[in-house]
């Protein structure tokens, strides 16, 4: 039993998943309109268990172990619109008693699929009382090996969407669906894993069908096309035959599309045709291009096949022009041939690789291709073949989305736009940027540019303003490019850039140029070589957050958690910026024997990891102060011991400077006056003054001539011998 607090409640919504419930909880608010009790242990829905929740509009009971539903299981749920009982054990011939669905007078969607988990070879009668659902619009149900639908199925007059899931059928006869209502407009048969044989008129009873989806079922394209027999000369919106031809072990199932295979669809008016992933290796006699009503076609998907356009490229592009309503074209994932094959030149026992192959080997050189103006979405991606297109011309184009990516080419086509140009999304990933640069005119309306794995590292350091042809970009994806640095002027002026993806590169420092994008709101730097986020980047990111919600993705970088990066560690837990993984990144801790821990765990036990950081800081401060004190003491001692020499040095220097400025020149620097008993000392002093100190000394008895007048201006310093001696 579940208490209310074990379920997640949000006003009128209750989610009680993974609670190990064996019964429907009875203590939830009576006014809830949404109840999800999936992933529990419910085995049966007893009488009136749900009757207290009369306001319910959506009830989900998927992934339980339900085997039976009581007659009054849904009593009182007259407002219920959606009921889902998928992935239980409710058998189609015994789990649904008559009268079960009578209270559900407003039910619109019923999902009872993926309940038949075991196949049976016996004929199975569907006893589900679907005739009681007067407003049922959508039904998802299993398709057993030999299904028998009773006449009560024909009474579902409002049914529009019919989905068969967990398909065990191997044969669909002309009478299998004879009791199905003819008002069904969408039929889905997607999970038949066994080879299904469909008789030619099996779908005859679906008179108003607009969507036929066999995608994913093992039917084989030829049989699926043959099943279109009842729809000849009719309009049908969607024919979806993606991946219905399985590669059987030891069998060759490659498909050659012929005129006979498309004889029924040829006369139909189809809006969406999906033939992707069907092992088509060749199109004979341009059969695909012979549709009687190409003007109906709006979406054409041919990806993941194996046929080349080389033999009918010209006619193919002419067909695109005839399909005047065509909006979407997808021709991708085509493994035709390798672009640079290496051959062996065998001459006796000498094996030499030959690299000189024709650049357009197996491909015709097409000077230019003119795409139809009505195309809006075009994808040419992951093509393993050489291309000879030199120019693609678009005149007054409606093209909004263009992917021409992930194939090696010697000559990337030049794009020429004549008249209006509304291209908003461009993907040129997987092609060297050295090849694509300069091939596009200025695209004023381009908002999204993807250049993954484009070897941009070759351009970003030596070129400037490489995106000048896309001045109004809002989203730029440069991931997988081995970029480690970006110069300030490389990206140019992108004033409207909001989303920038630089993941899967080699940045060890976040480029400062990113701070110039004022409107940036999404920055992905995950999977790089960042060890820390510096303070100036964190401050800038917080400033961006104040303007608008900022998304900053940094996961899977080799962060280092040390005493020097503590600020970044705390920032991840306090910032209001939206971080991936909620900022709980893995980082390496050098002080703990190189262990790696998640940041939230480190913050939880911060003292255990970084308690010694403050002690280390005070030790550094003390060491610095001690060093300063010792140095100051040594300098003071030296100054005191040599104070007179220092004084004389500065005095002499200053005096000579003044003399030069006043243009005053003296013959002597020192005058010595002495008494008669100091003659011996004078001889010693003169040697010190003149030889050691470098002064010119004036001595009375030696330098004064008898009878000559002595001028005091010849002296610069008067020093008494007794004072010097002292």
C-alpha cells in the first residue's frame, strides 16, 4: 500500500512509479486528473479501486504484471480520455470482460500493446469489447500469429489511428482485416520481426487510409509495394517503408528497383515517400522517376541505400523540378564507393601501392546543378563516393535547411544564389574547412551553422574573420575540430551569437574572445583539456546569468582539485548558472595520492580533503615575513658599516653633478691641513686619498708655490687630518 507522500504530487498530477504497489493507492487527492502508476506490481484491478478519482483524464498503468481487469475496474471514470495498459500480461482473448469499457464514455486513446509476449500458432479471437468505446480515436494493440477480429471491431466508427505492436504475424491474408472499420486513416505495422507475407488485397478494407507505415517490419520492399494494389489511382498522404528489407544470413536480398515493382505506386498521388534503408542497389530504367503524379510529392527520403545517381543524375534533377510541391529531399548514408582507393600493382613478387587514381573515378563531372526553387529541406550527408559537382545554383530559393556534410570530395561545389536567399540552417560537417572556405556568398539569413569535424584548427590561427559570410549567426557548432586556441580576430564580429558548441576539442584555457559575445546564453566546453576555470571567466559567466539564463557545459574535463582551485570548486555549487551534471564534475586530487572524486563529494567532506590548505597558506606567509626580516637586517648592517663610504660616494657624485651644471671646475678635491708632528701620518693619508679613494689632494707644503697667492676656489673639500684620523 502506498502513502500519499511516496508519490510525486503536483497540483492535479500524481506520479507513483517504482513504488512496488500491489493495489491502486487510495489516499491521493480526489481532484487529480493525471495518474501514473506504471512500473509497479499490480496484478489485477478490482471493482471500484479507481472510482474515487472521478476527475481522471489520463491513467497510465504500464509495465505492471496485470493479468485480469475486473468488470467494474473503470467504474466512475466517465471523464477519462487516455488509458494506457502497455507491457502487462493482458491476453487479447480473456483479460477484457464485456462491459469493461462502458463507463469510459469519453475515452479517445487506448494503448493495450506489448501484452502478448509469447507467440502461438493457433488462431486467436480478439474478445476486447472495443465496440463499447463510442469516441475511440486511437488504438494500439498487438497482432498475433493468426488474428481473428470479430464483427464488433467494425463498430468503432470514430477510430482514425490503428497501431499494431508486438507483431507475430507471418501471413496477412485478404480477409485478415475484413472486420476493421473503414474509417481508419492511419495504419502502423512496425514491429513484425518474422518474414511477413502480405496478400495483394490484404489492405482492401481500409478505404480512407492516408498513412501507411510498415517501417521496421521484416516485410521486404517488393511485397510492401505489392500491398499497395488497393490504392491504385488514389491519393494517399504517407507511404513509409523505411527499413523493411532485412539482410538474411547467407542470402542475397539486394533490391533492384524495376518498373514492375512500382507499378501500383506509380499511379498513386503520394505526398511523403520513404524508401530509406532497404538495400536498394540499383534503379533500372529510371523506374523511380516515372511516377504519374510527381506534382503530389512533398517529401522524398532515399537514405541508407546503395544506389548511385551517376547513371541518371541529370534525369533525377529534372524529376525534382517536375515535383513542383517537393519540400524535403534526403539522399544520405550512401556507401557506394571509397573516395581514395589504393590499388596494388603486381609485378612478379613486387607489390607496390599505386596512389595515382582518377579523382572522378566512377563519377561523372557535372559543371553545375540547379536545385528547384521550391525545395525547403535538403540533406546530402555521409556519402562514401567522389562527387563531380562543381557548382550548385539556387534561384529565388525557398531553401531553409541544407546539409551537405560528411563525405570526402576533391572539389567542394560553389554555391550561387540568384535572387532571394532564405537559408537559415547549414551543416558542412566532416569536410575540411580549407575546402569549403570561400564557397558561399554572404548569407544574411543564416542563423545555424554546424562545422563539426571540419579540421578548423588549420584555419583558426592563420586567418581572421572566417565567418564574415554569416554575419547574423545565432548558433555555431565547432565541436570535434582539435582546436586548442583561438585568436581574438579569428571568429570575427558575431553580434547575435547565442549558442556556441566547442566540445570535443583541446582547449586548456578558455579563449578570452568568447567574452566579446554579449548575447551568448549557451556555451559547451565539455570534453576538452580544462583543469580550472579562472576567476575572470567565472565573473563573466555570472554577469551573463544576470542578463538571461546561461547554460555552461563543462563535463569530462581533467579538472584538478587543489588548494589553488578551491574558488572554482565552491563556485560550481553556488552559481546560479545552469551547469551540466549540476556542476558535479570529476576532478583529480594531487594531495590524496592522485585520486579522482566528484566535486559534490569533495565539498561534503571538504575538511578531510583540504583542511591543510590554510596551514600551508600561513606557513607561506610566515616564511615570507622571516625572509624579509633577514634581508632587511643584512642590508641595515651593511649600510651602517659602510656609511662613510656611502656618504662620500653620494656627496662626490652630487657635487660633480652640480659642478657640471654650474660650469665650475676645481683643480683639487681635498685640502689637507696638518701640524708639524703629523708629517708621517700625512704620507700614509695621501696614499689612501689619492690612490684608494681617487681624490686629488692639495697639500700646503707640496702644492703651494712660494710667493704665489692661494685662491680658495681651487679647493672643493677641506678636510682636517685629525678628523679623518678620528
